[in-house]
């Protein structure tokens, strides 16, 4: 990446699928990129602007949409970032319109629910195909995706925030940089971290693991609520929510420490109601408990079970981890 003098190393990079070059140049300042753009070849412009935008964000530190909502300072034209699960739609219709020579071509869109911040609210971005960065953008911006967007609100009404984007991208930790986030140290594996590698649970190294069926059977009588309470006490989390049918996780916290840094974490606890190896059939009525866990705005996701966790479940967690670019772990006896 191109960095100016005396700037801190960036701990992330962007894989851009949409980049509005005119808006980016206005934002970072034409004088800061003009010399590089004049020397750039036909395929270098997007890379230069992406690097300039990333450096600008590191310096300017634009607020997140969550910060604006919590502080009740979101207004029309407010610039913000958001990194969450989006649903993208509309590009197939755009491609169809282009193939038939129809004008004007309708815009595509991406929206995300904001239930964690304001129940029932959503943010919706409209974008035009002219600013897609590659042929791959047509498939990467389709269906459910975890995306990073820098944008600005254009209208706020009836629990919907309409916005326009400067960039739509995948957010990638810079694993070549030693100052990278805790996630990036797991990036070149399967995005998996084991229990004894998590600082908050470091004392587990002093405990002999369960070895016999008799020892395993002792967990049959330990209620799930007691396990949840024990985890909360270990990490120092004072708030332990009650279970309810629509929950996405059993415990959400920012108090877990990984690699010396706090990391937002969501736990899913599977108690002894079915005291047997955990299969996909045991993950909710529709087998969707893993999918719901991955909708949490957390960087570390933990699945705990009172028995063994079977390979298909581990495979599903790893597949979702690769797709959503987050660290996962599984805890069984």
C-alpha cells in the first residue's frame, strides 16, 4: 500500500467491489492524488484511490453508523462507515437491462438490518453499475455478504436510512503488518483459535482434559444456565441475558481478551438437553443456529457443547468463518 510520511502502518486493507472515483477524489483532495494519477497506467487509478481513501480514513477516523445512532447525531449528509452483514440485490436486473439496451438502467442496492442498534431499522445503499471495479463485482455484490461501506445518509424516515456509498468492499486485516488486529494472526489458517490460546481462558492449560466416559457423564447434570453464568464470571461480564426464542447468541461481550487485546465475542451454549454428540440437527429447529450466530456483530464466535462436536458442525463453522472473515472456536469437553 502507498502511505504518506509519518503515518502509522495500516492494520487493514480493502478489496473494493465498488468505488466512486469522483467522490473519493473530492474527499481526499485532488492535490493529494493528482501526481500519482498522472503517472498511473490504465489499471492503476483504482488502486491509487483505494490507498488514498484508506489512508484518509485512518487519519480522519469517520464515525461508524452505530456511533451516530447511539449519540443521536445522525443527520442527512452525515458521513459514516459500517461493517456488517448486507443483502445485495438488483445487479441481475441491471445486467438484463444493459443486454437489452434499456435506458435508464436502474440502480442496484444493498441493505442491512440495524436491530442491534434500533429494532426495526435498516440502512439501504443504492449504487450504479458504472462504479463497479471488476467483472467479479457482479457476483460479489449479490445475495448475503459481509461488507464494509463508507457512505453518507441522504434521507432518514420511517426507520429507514437511505444512503449513498463512496466505496463498497471486503475488509481485510493486513497480516503482513505486526500491528494488525487480533483476527489477522489467525488469518492464514482456518480462522480458528483454540481455547487455551485465548488469554481470558489461559488457566485451562492447568486443567487435565476429560478423558473417560464416566467423567464426560458428569456434565449431564450441569444446566446450561450454570455454564453461561460460569463463562460470564470468568471473563468478568456482569450482564447475563435470559434465554428467549429469537436470540442470535446466548452471551455477547466485549470483555474477552485475545492476544492481549479485548475482542467482541458472541457465545452459543448447547446444554445437556440432548446429551450426545452435537450434529447439525441439534442446532435449532431449522439447523440455523450457526447462521444466526454469524449475524452477531462480533469478531470472535464461540460454540460450546456439553458433549462432542461432530466434524460436519466444525466444517460448517469453518465455512462460515471463511465467508464472513471472522475467527471461530468450538469448545467441547
